[in-house]
C-alpha cells in the first residue's frame, strides 16, 4: 500500500481505522495492558469509546479539507 498523498486519503484511513477499532472492541478482542505506567486506561470499553470519539472528531475536522497539488502538478508521496 502506498502512503496517502491527500487529506481526503488520510481521512479515509481514519474512517477505516475507526471501523476496525469498533469491530475489535465489539468482538471483545481489546484488553488493556497491565503496566504500572498505565494509570489512566484500565477499562478497555472506556478506552475504545474515547479512541473512537477522537477518530470521529478527526474525521469531522477533515471533512472539508482539500489538498493542493504539488508545484510540479503531481501528488508525490509525503516523506515521514
């Protein structure tokens, strides 16, 4: 798979991630790690709800974003 080169392509990845996260949560396949540094996230149901809400907010924020073409007219990959 190639990296997305537009805001719309990134938004589609966010929406796909949201669907996968919900599916895993609904199937009961997400559990929280037992780690002394994990002081906030003990309940996987709550963690999935909060993560899903964040993805939904990102999806909504990106709804009207448009990506301008690169000056050479192409949409080259975006380096990390």
